[in-house]
C-alpha cells in the first residue's frame, strides 16, 4: 500500500447536513464573491433607475397610486408604532431618571431619541416590512408570469414603468412618515409621563426645548431619505431577479426586507458619524 507523501497534510473532510462533504474555505469564498456580484449588480440597477429619473419623469397615473400606497396607507401603522415606542421609552427610562431626581428631563431623552434615531429607523423598518416586501412580491410575480418581458416586447422600459414610480414614492414619502413617527412618539411619551408618572408638563417641555433643536429634526429626516431610496432599490432589484415559482417570489419578498433592514442599520451608523462631524464643523463650540 502506497504511503502518503512526507509533506502532505491529512485533513478530515467536513460533513454538512445529510453527510455532504464541503470545504468551508470554498464556501466562504463563494459567498463573498456572490455578495460582491450582487452589490455591483444592484449599483448598476440603481444607476439605471436614476438615469431614467433624470431623463424622463413617469406618468401621473403611475406615480399617484405609488404615492398613495407607500405614503397614505402606511401612516396608521407608523403612527401607532411611534406612539407605543414613545411610551416604552418613558417606562424604561423613568426609574433611572428618578434615582437622580431628573424626572422632568425625561422629555429631553424621549424627544431627542425619537428625532435622531428611533423615528427614522422605525419609519424605515415599517416601510421595509409593509411596502418593501409587497414591492418585491409584486414585481417578482410580474417576472415569473413574464409580464416584465411583455412590457419590453411592447417597447416600454420596465425600469422606467415599474421602478421609477416606486423609487419616487419611497424617496418622497418617507420624510412624512418619519415626521409622523417622531410626532406620535413625542406625544405618546409626554402623555404617559404626565398622566401616569405625574411629571409636571411645563418643566417636561421646558427641558425638552433646551436639549432638542432644529438640527436634531433635520438629522432624522435627512437620514430617512437614504433609507427610503434603499428600500425602493433593494425591493425592486429582488423582484426583478426573482427565482421562478411561488417559492422564488416568497424568497424575494423575505430577502428584500432582510437586506433592506441590514443596509438601513449600516447607513444609520455611517450617516450618524458624518452628520456629527458636520455638526462639529458648523458649531464647534457645541461639540
């Protein structure tokens, strides 16, 4: 029997589910390559969308339904969620503030958190869950049933007809949804703090006014524009590249929400760093 070469490294093959042999290094490399391919393809997809938007605006009868579905129909769930988020902040923070005698400053924490972080992220999360998944499923169904190919054969560009109205809807409607989430969160936190904890309403708002400024509101609304664009591009891209069958449509909807949420959190991190640096450059005495 032949012996192994002296410099040979003996490795025990790893087995996955069902006993299948796989190489972990090759799997990781394939995943990384696939992610970079998806990122590049999605960037080109976004570039084509912006190019069509700059070249020719979509028709009114395609924009109005997108605005109504994305903006108006999302207001109730965003308002309800924002109200309870403000109340939860009051419940979770009151005990700690009371230990130091800072109950009246509870409003500053609630309002600042809603304006800077929770408002825009909450609105984007609700939009990704309600609208993003629906867009991916709708466009994916059109891909599976060859309706997108039919549009192309009739001379209509699918990106201009399907993607641009939804992109504009998410881009222009999410600031309004963010403002609604911030407003309802502030109202919810104020009502719970005053009615349940008995905090004086005048001092509650006075301390909030000292710590929350117009920049904080701009801070959240500015970030929300990027969140809305991300939701539209990711959802439409997943729908356009949907796998065949009902399972493919379901996976596209799920992937649209998950990927949108991950990118939103990453954008939130980097945008927060950039906006803080801009603030320190403009108002160095407040940094």
